[in-house]
C-alpha cells in the first residue's frame, strides 16, 4: 500500500515560521549594518546599505556612457564566473567520479593514489595557482584547471568510500541473480553510492565556488572575483560588498538547485 | 570410507560428507556437518534447526557462495555457482531501492538473459504469481514488508532456475502476514513444481510447507531427523490441511525431534 511520508505535513507546517524567522533575521542584520555604518560614517570602511544599493544599480546599467564595471555589467561578471565554475566543476566531478570508482575497486591503486588525493585536497587552491599560470599562461585555461583540481578530490573521496563500502547483502543478491562483475558495479555499487557521490558533488561545487575568487586574482576581469579584487585596489568598498553579495546569493541558489536535483535523482535517500 | 557422489541429474541437490569450518587456527568454528543429503527434483525440503546450527551455511554452500571445507556439493550434477541454476530468497528482501518493484524483477530477467519484450510480458505475470497486482510502478518503500518479500520471491522465480533456496524468508514478518505468505508459497511451489530448499526454525512452518523435513542438531549441524511429509500438495485449503489428523501427528514428531536435537551436540 502507498504510505504517505509522515514528515510531509510536519515540514509544511514548519515552513511558514521558518521563512518568517529568516526574513526577520535579514532585516535585523540590515538594521545593524545601517547603524554601524552611520556610527562610523566612513563609506570606504563600511558603506551604508543605501550606498551599496545605489552601486548595485550603477553596476547593472549603462550610466553616463559607463557600462557596469570595467565595461561589463554585474550580471556579465557573474555569468563569466559561473561559466568558469560550471566547466571546472564538470571536469572535476567527472574526473573525481572515474578516479573514485577506480580507487574504490582496485586496492593497489588506492594504496598508491589515496595519499596524493589527500595531499592535493589539503592544498589551498591559491598555492598551486602559481604553478598553473607558469604552465598554462594567464587566460582561461589555468582558471579552469584550478577549479577542476579543487572540485575533484571531494568527489573522488566520497565516491571511493561509497564504492568501497558497498553493502555486501545487496551485492550478494545481485550475484545470486547472475550479475556479472561489471553489472554488479553498474547496477548495485554505483546507484548505492549515488547519495554519497551527490554530497561530494555539492561539496565540490562549493569549493569551486569559493576558489573562483582565487582563480580570478590574475587577469580575472570580466569575472565577479576579478571585479572584487580590482575594486579592492581602488578602495571601492561598495563594489566589493555588491560583489560579495552576488557571490553569496548565487551560491545559495546553486546549492538550492542541487538539493532539488538530489531529491529528484535520489528519491530513495534515507528510505532503506 | 566415502564413495564418490552419485551425480544423477534427477537429483537437484547432492551433498556428500559436507563439512564447513569458518576461520582458521584458534578462531576456527565448525559450523556444519559432516552431513550428506540428496534432494530429488520437485521436492520441497525444509531444514529446521536452532539458531546458529548451520542452516544458512548449508544454504550458502548449495548456492555456491561458500565452498565446503571438506566433502562435495553438487546442484544439477555441477559444482554450484552463484547466479547459475538457483534463485535465492534471503531473510531480508534485499531489493534495490533505486529500482521500482517492476525494475527489480526486470533486472533479474535481464541477468537471466531474457530479451526485452519478453521481460515486459513476464514482469506482471511473475508479480501476479506471488499475489501482487498493480505494484510494478511502485517504489520499494511504498509497499509493506510482506509485499517486499513477495517481490523478492518473484525475483527469485524470474529466470526459471530449477532450484529455489529460501533462508528464513518469513522470519521478520508479523504472524498474520507470515501465514498468508506460507500459503501462497505452498501454492506457487505446487504450480511451478520446482525444487525448493527452505530454511526455518519454525516447526509449524516446516510441516505446512515441506514435502520433506530435515531437522539439524546443534552446531555443527548434522541430520537428526529426515522425515517425509506425505500430505497432499494440492486440492486442499490451508485450513483443511492444518485440520488433518496426520498434520498434528507430523507436527508433534518434528517438534519432538527439534527438542531432542537442541539437547544433542553434533559430535
Ligand atoms: N562468516 C562467518 N565467519 C565465522 N563464523 C560464522 C560465519 N557465518 C556463520 N558463522 C558461525 O557459524 C555458525 C552457523 O551459522 P549459520 O549457518 O548462520 O547458522 P543458522 O543459519 O542456523 O543460524 C554460527 O555459530 C555462526 O556464528
Ligand atoms: Mg541463518
């Protein structure tokens, strides 16, 4: 018989106050921000919300012949960065998946490669960016490499752990049905690992997101990180704040999209 | 002391002087045997014994998941290999939650080499055989535990293996559901006529389902009683069957043997 998930009405009941509480928190934060900005009265240190809002408008339009920031609108800066994140993440996720499956299934490769993955994972992206610039110049290539390398380890580690820890009872059930080794991996081990892989993907996209600012420290305009960095040089604090808000809010949106995709793709998560 | 096993193909399962030891050295546990057993084609053998006496081990040897430490096991005259010749139902349904109910059956048929159009035709047929209707599209967590175990049985029937192995498949179900599944399994087994080896610790279940009941001693499990159950396999309602005077007598015999076997060491 079809049983309605018992937590459905509960979460719907809780959704309204949660939204209210969050809105209230944002308003309180805005109020505090306004108060501190007024008390300090130093826009280069803390620009007031109104100043940031005005700057947002200027960055999003062509004004007195000036188009956004450095010739690109805010949305274009953001778009360029998101494109870099997307390409870098896709390469990193695919690479991490393949590496993770190999690490999880071939013991001697895991022994050799696991310390390398852990080593790369521990490095801050800025640390290897210099090397990537020496190798690939200052255009798109080193930026995409940086993001891909940053995104790969969390996916590889999550995939390897999940593949390695495949439940023996389900693997045995598949073998009892006559599944070959390849079929066991394809039909049992990988689908079973999907929830953990997805957690790794969300982590990877988050890391790629926070690395894009590092990737855009060199020749990063257009790009939201490049914009923030240039604005910092010229003490355009309001531009810096607009950039930070754009990065943070789009990051929240992307994580939200990934969460929805997860619910769709992995409906069995937490069910068995 | 031991003659070579008679590899008659009419014998579905053939176990000869089988002994199984887990681990080695000081941690060695002799789980089973020595034990010899022949299961003719078409019979429904029920193995009864206390928990830990080696029932699952015996079934895993027949399935080919374990190799005997000594002695030989043959199914259909060959060395058993998992996925070849035997469908297995475990205590837990072990269904794949990323597949729908129908998807689980489909996978079994695909592994058995059944072509695509034929699979689509067989899925509802297999589900109907275990008493399920209109559930093929459901997700695993949307059906009850009893229905899940029915799906597991349908999955084990897919691919037309000559042998069906069941390891306490109803032990985790509530009493009412268990009785319904026992009745349906008895009917299915009579319909399909395939050889079954069913493991349980319930005397009631053993006498109701089996055409033959083997009682094992405590670990290491050896045969304490080997009894034919000459009850009709078809034509009687479950309640009529349970009401037969022979039924009560057989149940008493098996029950007595189980009680004695529990006091008996294998050696
Ligand atoms: N993989 C294993 N390793 C070591 N000992 C085991 C293993 N599997 C089962 N045993 C032991 O073998 C004995 C028989 O187990 P089992 O066949 O599962 O019994 P039953 O199914 O009758 O409860 C038990 O004492 C159990 O602890
Ligand atoms: Mg057992």
